[in-house]
C-alpha cells in the first residue's frame, strides 16, 4: 500500500495518506478541502548510507577528501 504526501491548496496543511486506488478521494484532515496536491517525496531504503561496508583508502593516508573510509581516493 503506497503512502503519498500531500499539501492542501486551501490551508497549506501537509499530510500523508495511504492510497488504495486512484479513484479514492483525498481530503485535508485540517479543513476538509478536496483540493490537495501530491508532493514529491524522498524515500529511504533498507540499505541506508550507514549499512554499506566501508573500504579503506588505497592511498594509505587515511585522510583523503572525506576521511578515507569511502574509498573515493
């Protein structure tokens, strides 16, 4: 079940809604207006930035541009 983010065009309230089908009416929980615009949202995954295994820098300096743990050198 997808969760969509909306902003009410009447009162500017931001809210989330589980949408079961595309014909479902969306109403603002604050003012009950049916004028809501869907927002682009950022999602997270189970493999977030902290879950990747770090590789040491091949240069051996340990410093690098970002601490040497990402292997960008």
